[in-house]
């Protein structure tokens, strides 16, 4: 082995003063059986002449006395080298001043071999990082509809450790999609690198009877669930604004809100879909029958509008993500939209489309009062179930707090 190394080095020396990265890889990769040690000894060559390496980081690690830091530097260095070699970045500008490096190498070669033998150090050949792959979601935003699910997903997607599916997948609420199976579901997900969280959002899951059971069975109890809620009355009005928009787009006359949410007697109709979606505790209870409570986190939708970084801080904690979205400067208030936009990768601003944050239609105070009265006891039950009080839940004493 020693001889092979010496020969390779000699050969390289004869080739001239400088070597391109690709040549370096070709010559050294097959003979450097112990790249960690070689590289650490070659640092003058590699670090000062190989521009892809993060010089400062390596040096700070290396100057550290701690064995752990040095080990970290070695493996980080090794990975970088193997990445560069494996992707064959020839002509990428990386040139080595071979003479300096080879002199240092030859002088230390014997010492290193002895050191390797003494330490019994057998580093497996570094493998290249796996290519990005589609993965089943680690986390789902299950709802609730019109509570800010898109904003939550888009904000999270700006996090470097998150890969979010762009469109709603509707796998657990539409039988024809469910029948296509998990491989189809996986195929709808974005490609992600190891360590990235795959997230999708489909607000219909929250209110679909079978969804929690199916999600538990198919994705397991480790799945993280995000639920975003806002004032149930505002949610109904937002739902109605969408109804008006759809009808106008289809050229059909819109129905008055009262016809959609009240029964003939003028009372709130508990069978109305708009009403049912806002009875949060009922749907939540169903989810909690299938998932442990610590797997579900509730985002305050009203706070996400006003202080997104605060809510995102809690979400990052829940998902054990490195802090990134928890700083106010990560969000920019867009006065035209009246909402916050997120600073995405490369600091580009990302705002939601015009279909989000629509102006709400005026609603009669009588209807509003009926809706408020209807949801009050349901809010109380939600507070009991979650142990949390939201600003829209009314006064503390009403809730027994
Ligand atoms: N940053 C930001 N930008 C724009 N909109 C925001 C934002 N944060 C929360 N929201 C609120 O999100 C509401 C729409 O909720 P969803 O995305 O869950 O709607 S949907 O169910 O997917 O149709 C939408 O409701 P409407 O205002 O009724 O349109 C917004 O109030």
C-alpha cells in the first residue's frame, strides 16, 4: 500500500506543478485508503488551494484541542472531498500546488502509516451523499379549512429542512386516490434530502371521518400533525367569501349566507357543512383517538397572521427543526396585501396569492350574534380538550379558567 501511494505521488509529481481537481481525485482516491489522516496532513495543500472547502470552518475545527471537534472536521472534510471527487468537478477551477503538498506528504507518509496501524483506524471508504428522493410525509397539516393552512405550509417551505408538497394531495379523503396506494402518495411528494421533513397539507382531512384511522394505519403513529385554527365565526365568513368568489367565477348567482348556515326556523343549522367544519373539538377528538396528543400541535391562526415568527417558533420546536423561522426579520409585512410574506431561500420574498386574504363580505349583526352564541359552548369544549385558550374563545370566566 505504501509503495502504491509513493508511486502515485511520484507519478503526480512528474506530471507538473499543478493538478486539476479531477486529476487529484483520479490519482489519490484509489490509493488513499485512509483519507481522514491523509487529508488532515495535507491540509496546507487541500485547504489553501482547494476553493470548495470551507477553509475557515475547517481551520477553526482543526485548531481546536478537543478530539471530538477534530474528528468532526475530519469527517466533514472527508465528505467534502468525496463529494468533489464523486461528482468529478473537473475544470471547476480547483488547482493544487502539488509541489508543496507532495513534499509534505512524502515527509509524513511513513509516520502516518505507523499512526494508522497503531490506532487500528479503518475508515470505510466515504460514500457519496444519497440523491434527493421522494418520501412519504413526516408531517401533515390536516386543517382546518380557511384557517391559514396555505400560509403555514408556505412559511414552513421556506425552512431549509422542509420539503413541502405544492398542491393538496387529498389522499386520505378521496377513495379513488386512496386506492392508488402509498407508492402513488409518495410519488406526489417533493424530492427531499436526508434530514429534510416532507410535509403536505390537505384541510379536508380534518373533517373526514376515516382520515385519522387511515393516516395512522398507513403512516404510523409517529406522523406529526399540524392543525391550525382561527375564530370559528371568522372561518365561516371566510368560507362564505370563497363561496361568493366561486359563484361569481362560474357566473352563477350567490346564495345569502343565512341560507347556507341557518335552518328554516332561523336557527343555526348544525348540519350545514360550513358550521360543522367550525365545530373543532368534534373533529379533533376523532384525531386524538388515533394519535397520541404529543404528535399533534395546534397553531393559532389569528396569531399566524399578526406574529408569524412566534407561531413558527412553536412549530419548529414541535417538529424539532433547527431555528430558522423564529425571527421577526424572516417575515416582511406587505402593506398592499395586508399580510406578512416570508423571506424564502436566497432572501426572496414569498407572498400568498390573491385568493388568500380576500375582503370578507358584510354579514348582518343578527346572523353574527347567532353564530357567536352557537359556537360558544363548542369553544368551551375545545378549551377543555386542549387545555388551551385562544383569544377568540371569549372571556376566561366563561371558559371556567
Ligand atoms: N400571510 C398570509 N397571507 C395571506 N393569508 C393568510 C396569511 N396568514 C393567514 N392567512 C389566512 O389564510 C386564510 C386562508 O386559509 P387557508 O389557506 O387554510 O384556505 S384553504 O382552506 O386552503 O382554502 C385567509 O383567509 P381569508 O382572509 O378569509 O382569505 C387568510 O386570512
